[in-house]
C-alpha cells in the first residue's frame, strides 16, 4: 500500500525497532515528510495515499484530495478534533490510535503508587535520608494492606482493564464506574458496576483511569472527594483534567485522604508551583507510560493493522474512533517542545 508517513511529534526511532522499520518499508511504498512545506507535500501525495500516518489536520478539503484513503493512524495516540470524522465515517475511512500500548505500563505504575501510599514507602525513604526514620511498628501507624481491601476504578477502558488484571492476585473487591459501559458488560469483565458516589464512598483505593471527555472534566470535585473515607487513597493516572486540582490538593493538605498523581494541570510543573509542597501527596512527573517498550509497540500495532487492512479485514490492534463518542474526546496532544 502507498503510505504517507508524517509521525511528528513522534519520531521514527520512537515507534519502530530497526527490524520493524525495515519490514514497514519493505511491505509498503512509503512517502515520508522530511520538513518541507506540509500543505504542498500533502497536496502532492494525498491523491495516491492509501494509509496516512499523521496527526496533522485532515479537514474536508484535505480529505477530498485523498480518494484512495483507507485509514488514518494517529501515532500521537489521541483522537484530536482536527479531523473531519463525519466525512471519514461516510467514506469508510478508519481513524485509528494505538493508545492501548500505554495501558500496561500505566497500570503497573498505578499499582506501585497505590502500594507506596498504603505503606508510606516514599515517606519513610525520605525520612531515612534525613535520619528521621521510624522503625518497625512505629513507622506503620497509618499503614494498610492492598490485599483483601476494596478498590474502585473510574473508567474501565484500556487503562482500567489493565489495572484490573494486575489486581487479581491481591484478592480485592473491585468496583467500577464507567457510564459508557452497561452494567452487565462490566459484570462479565469481573467487576461490580456502581455509581460514582458509591465508588467514592465505599473504597479504600480509588483509581482514576478515565479518558477526558466533554462529560467528565472536573469529575473528581470537592463533593466527590468529601464522600471518601478518612485516610482513603486516590490515584490519578489518566489526565489532570479529570480532577478539580485545587480541591484535590485541599483534601490532601487537610489530611482527609492520601493522593498520588502522575499528571498535573500544567506540565512540566513550574519549580515554584505550590502543589509541590502538598502533604499526603505522592508525585510522579507524567512518566507512567513513558517507556521505550510502550512506544515501540506503536510500530508493532501499526504493522499488524496495516496488514489486516491490506487483506480487506478490519483493524483490531489499534483503537478505532467511534461515531458516537469521538467528538467528546478532550485529551491534549503530545508536546515534545
């Protein structure tokens, strides 16, 4: 197939191993953008393009230039509002994002952060460096076990399901809240479907794994946080916009709950941002999914789905934009500047 290849802000080294890059070029006729005027480049090559690997704008005007287009792969991995999705649906053009590659790494980090909150691993490490550590029972006054505890997962897509698999050996009761999935479907996946209020009130560990949409921005607000049990733990892993951050910081500062976050309203977080001084909060600089392993799986999934499309089969390795929900997605694009 003829491929227009423009992966920015990803790089080829990010997403392809040497072997898979060679396979990619051998199997397809690849035309690569190399820094020239994009409008002219796209106008010249879109008429023969069957597969587009790009996160650039694809409005009606550009799509009209691509009568042979079969699929758009966004290797930045978010569904952005820069594509005429209705026209793609009308023409049967797949719009695909391999965001699932980050699910296992993010879930693993979420589990680690939850364990650290429960046992204050990070706090006692810092105290040890200061010579102020507390030995044996003295250092475990607020410690809890994840094993056998109660867990709530907000958002049961790729991230939530990956976390659920990791929790299996811990024997937790697991509840999930996801308004895009019917209760019966959640039960078949092995979790108890509950309302957001019940989830916040009934669990010692609350994991926020939901993608950001027009419906759930600021979902974890002061009202929801007030429902949590004293000393319960909230682990924010998807996007900062899922929470009212001032309310989250206030709840941690007051000592009502323990918080861990891999994401922040402004990234990188300014050195003088007062969030850094928040007590009862464990910080991670948006690194949960940032593994070479995960990025290289992007290339693997691309090759798998391109092979299926070439054989007239539907793609399965990457996530497809859905007509009913894609306009609601609000994830921020990757910034590599």
